[in-house]
C-alpha cells in the first residue's frame, strides 16, 4: 500500500477513470494519515478506437466499456462503497455521441459520468501523481491526449493538455502507407511541433510519467512477467534505457512483444507511439531520466472529491 498525505476523517471512495484506451477503477480509504489503496483495477476497452477518424465511439467499443463497467459495478457493490466518482477524458470529450455513451454507462454504474476538460484532467493527474513535496513535472500519457503539469504540493504553476495520445497517434501515423521509418519520422516531427507549444521555462522539477505507457515500459525494462506495483511505482528510468526499449518496440512483432516481453495484448500496438511521446518530451526538457508513477488521474479524483466535501462542511 502507498499513501498520500491528507488531513481528514475516514471515508471510502471509488473513482472510475474512463479513458481513451483504459477504464480504471480505484477504491481507496482516505484517513488523517493518508490515502490507502483498497482495490486498483486496470482494464482496456479502447473506447477511442477510430474516434480521431470518425468522431464517434463505435458500437463495439461501447459494449467493451459496458462489459468492464458491469464488472466494476459488482466490485463496488461488494465493497459497499457509496461515494462513487466517474470522470471521462479525451475520447468522450471528442465523441459526437458522448451523450449516448454516458447514458449507457450511467445506467450500468448508477452514478453520473462527468466529462472533464483537459486542464481539469491535468490538475487531477498532478494531485494524484506528484512524487514528493518539491517541484514535479507530471506528464499523463493517455490514449487521446497527454497532460503536462508543473508545480509543488502547494501550487500548480503550469498546466497544458495536448491532443497527442498513444491511440490517436498510432492510428494517425503508424497504420498508414509508407515504411515504418518514414512513419516514425513523420510522427516525431509532429511531436516536436506540438511540444514546442510548451514553455519549458515554466516546467520545473523531476519528470514524473504516469499511465500505461511508462508502467508498461518499466515492466519491460525490469524483465517482469506481471505488473508489480512495488517495483514499478517510483522506478527511475534513464533516457538511454528508454531508447533501447523503443528500438525493441520498433523491431519486434506484436506477437513477440506479448509473449517475450509480456506486454498486454491490447497495449502492444500502441506502446511505440506512447513511448515516442515520452522520449520526445524528455529530450525536449533536456533530461537524462524520469520517474514512473503508478498513480494518476483516479487518485487525484478521489482526493479532489474528498476535499470538496470537506469544504462543504
């Protein structure tokens, strides 16, 4: 278990992060001594499949999401959690049929789905992911967007959400015509142009990389067959090792990434794009390493919900 310092009474909260690639469930207990993880689930629905092209979440993707939420509903009910907060991010922000999708999800889970803006997503990711009390730069690599936030425990100094997610960029750059080398070159040029929108002078502190891309890379780099929170959370990852892993991703068929490197089958096809986002940002910031965090948006959502209730009382 890990904890995040917070002054409070005891409360159990469940948060669901409906992302472009994953649906995440966190059940946590917030006490005066911190946030304690009770349950933490990571399942992949790929809601954002082809949303960049069609502007809508497909029927198949909706059903994948519904199946996961039925499972999550059983877990929440069994744990007898009354405080449930659900947020939707990039795919739901972009989809023209978001209202239909949210209605289906709300019917299953019994709680409203709140679609949050990129800046609010950045705030929650930072709140849930910062490593210590000093300055951190949190980058949350999602399926549709990536959030960049810089600040300390007392103040956020910079936040920005860019539409550079692992699913979006895989579909846009890595599945078309042309050689793989040409595709990667085009993608890297696009990333350089997008990252130039960030003022690096406002980004201070250690880089903390959040979400499935960095945790999968850490699992791969550590040679782990399965996800291990105790080894992956706060793992320090060098840029040199990141580049070595990217070379493996470029030169290894998807089937071998799954069988030899134990990459999740529903992440193996998008991990290269996510890794290139990470590499380009570390290079843009002229850093030699970064820290991996297993926390993220769902942790920040729990803390923000709790703080909001405390302010009301």
